[in-house]
């Protein structure tokens, strides 16, 4: 059927009505996009305009980068070693209080960083819950590199555990049952069958956890302090130099933004690829 012709000027009015109808959604969406991206653009423009890299103190930033690399690597190793079994239990086992355990595991995600640092200090500090026992063993954790690693692990591990839980839960039980028929079982079933099938989901969660650990500030400064070369990570360096050397702070911030961007893109790619494999027909 032939559509009725619009009267003269009707096409323009129809176009205007169409655009006006979309304003209630497009306008606040544009405001949100500008709000979320403008600070990053301002950071980049200021760095380029002032040539921030030329005034960077050569001693502070390399030491902070090295410390951040070492501590985040250590925290990710701890996260994988202890977080993967916990994620597997939460994904595959049904037990009383499972919901409460899930809440407690994910609580650090929404916990204020200062509260996280205080809680760690009251647990591992000299007068903390485990302080007397650690003192008897000759171990002192606060304001050391170990404290940095524990703080990063505490705030970042829940991101990995959540993603690992989803990935492990999505592994088809039929595949595992077929592997059992072939003789696999116990740890060998988990290591050679379940883990490879969930590997991309676990990797996506690990990348996000690493990015969170890299940007950790509040818990670290309360529990580990900010000693250059010992506990001063990249976020702490920005906090320390922002008043006396804004260019060093800007350059450090750009490095963190670039690393976070790479981590986010990689995590999204891994998550999408994993979802594509899950929906692929057998």
C-alpha cells in the first residue's frame, strides 16, 4: 500500500517532533557522558599543554611504578591461589549460610577504603586481633610492603571471586560428567576440564582485580603508609606530590589512566569472548 504523502512542511514538523521526543533521553545521556569523560580530557590536555613529562622527578615515579608492579603481582597470585577455590565452592556447593558468605566476600567492593584500611590495621596491627600472635612470631606487617599487598588483595579479590564464580557456574555439567565417565575426578577434573572451560571468565575477573589493586589508595595509606621506595605506590605518589609538583602528579595520573584503560578493554574483550563461547552451539 502506498503511504499517504505528507503535506507541505509536514516532513519538517515530523522530523522536529521526532527529535524533540528523544530529548528526555538524549539530553541527560549527553550530560552523563560529558561528566564522565571531561575530567579525563582535562587531565590529558593539561599534561600536553604543560609538557608534564619534562618536570617529572626521575627518582619517585620509577620507584612507585616498580613497587606497584611487584605488589599487584603478588596480590594477584594470592587472589588466584585462595580466591579460585572459594569461588568454586560458592559456585558449585549448596550449604547453609551460602548467601551470607557471598555478602561477606563481596562487602569490600562497597566498603569505604578508609574503613578497609582501619579494619586491616585492627586485625594485623601491633595491638590488633592477631597482633600479639604475630609479635610472638617476630612478624610486623603494618607499614611494610606486605601491608601494601594485603590491602590490595583485600579490596581487589572480590572482583575476581565474583567473576570466577560466574565462570565456574557456567561450565556445563554434562562435560564434567563425560570426563568422569572417562576416569577424571577430584582435582584432575577441576584442573584439566573445569578450569580451562572457565579460563576466560577467570582471566577477565583477574584483569579487573589487578586494575582495582593498582588504583588502591585509602586502605593502603592507612595500613601501609606512604614511604618512598617501600610502600609508596602510584596513587600514593600522586597524593604526596600534588601540592609541590603538579606535573609529576599529572604524569603519574596519566600512567594510571592508560593502564586502567588497557585493563578495562582487555577484561571486556575476555568477557565477551567467554560469553560467545558459552552460547556457541555444540
